[in-house]
């Protein structure tokens, strides 16, 4: 496993990180995970060299944090623990975000809700300090908390020893820059994959120039880029991967194109003696500005496979060929 600096936090994190959204379960992920198997998956990730685990209160409304907390209790010193604040469901503080899994979510980066959230996360995770505390989504009108106020609260939590470093998620370039004006930002988490390359225009170059770590999510497009989601795969009603607006690549006509693309890389998987998932992870981690790639998993074997992509170095000509292939494929049909 390769390790890279987590921005200017002083921590070195594995190139492949475990994303714990699916561990929280919920209707959007289809069948609910088994907590014992989730704990075994987290242990397998750590044993494979992954030391960065990313979760959030909204993942299963606390369940993901609780499972992660149980899993790392006897190996806390081997983990860089990342969680988030900013999605609120107790009441209507904040700005309406969405209906999700039977609850109404609000975006709230108010100082009062952040202070409540951090205490709950510390308790669920069974830790005294969170290594990386990230704003899950930026605050928006009508209840828009100024970034300076949010950052001031986070800096207070850092000074109190409750968090070590501050990160942001899902922000625009302007929002990222404003956050940085009010305090040190160690990392930026956002969607990025070879099928969703919009951050290459602004976010990735800015983070590279300013030594901000990047945590990319959906880099395997929720399993599609592993090559294991075939044309015969059926999804439960309401499952996240059926949301055409969020991921049109799962539409049958687009899925066929992706599977054909991956099949064309058989010479590369043979050359590097790797799986398609490992090839895609290695490509993603090699892109300019990308420092860490988040990967979700339900079972130990899944994260063991993905983790191996963190030690795979692709030659420049192969990286270029893969990029040319995905660019040629174009945009998904809608």
C-alpha cells in the first residue's frame, strides 16, 4: 500500500481508503449489511494496509459510525478516522436538503448543530478525538451560515482536542477558497471517476497547487467499474443505483458501453496481473491532484481486492491509453 500526506495535517494516509456509507445500510443500498460482516470488512481493510476510514452521521443515521467505532476499538492506533458534520435531521434547523430513507435532511453548518454533532460522533465512534472532521455539504440559503462562522467553530473544536484536522466535501472552487481563507483545510472530498471527470477543470488543479489532500468518492461508480455488474443485474426499487439523474451510467444502454470498455482492457489486466477494479483504482490514484481514493465494501474480499490497487503502478503509456479510451466513449446517453 502506498501512503501519501493528508494535506498539511501531518498525517500520512493510505492511497486507498475505506468509505463506510454502505456499512450504514438503508433502502438506498438494497439488502441491509450484517454488522458482524461489516466489522470483518473493516478489519480486513486495516490488515490490507488501509489506515483511512471515512464515515458520516448520515450513513444509516448513526449506524455506520457505531459499527466503525466497534470495529476499531482495539486497533485505534492503526486508523486515521474521518467523519463529517452538516446533515441534520433532528428538527428544521438549516436549509432543506432532501427526503432520504424516510427522514428529512437539512444542510446545517450552524455552530450550535455542529457542536451537537461532534459530541454524538465521538460517542458513537467511542473515541476522544476525530482525526479528520469534514463538512459534508456546504451551507446554503435560506439558513446559510457564513463560512467564517463554521470554520471558527471547527477551529475551536480543534483547539479543544476534539478533532485534529479540518476537511470539506462537495464544495465549489469558490467555497473551497473561502474555507481556506478562514483556517487550514487539510482535505477536500468530492465525486470523481474516469466516467465523471468534471473536477479536473478546477478542483483537482487547485488542490494540487495548494497541498490539499483529495478524497475521491464513487471512483468505482458504485461497483460498475469493477466489471462485475453485468447486464442481467437487477436492482431493488429505490436503490441508489437506479437514480438516473445521479448515475446515468447504470442505464442499460450505458452499462453495455462501460462493460465493453472494461473488456477492452484485458491486455492490461493480464500485463499487470490485476483485476479490473485494481486497474481502475490505480488509474484514478495516478491522476494529477488525486491523493486518496475512497472505496466502499460489504465483504472482506471486496476491500482486499480494491486495496491491492493502492500498490499498483501503471506505466505512462497505459495511463494515457485508458484516458483516451474513456474520452472516446463520450458522455452517457440520457
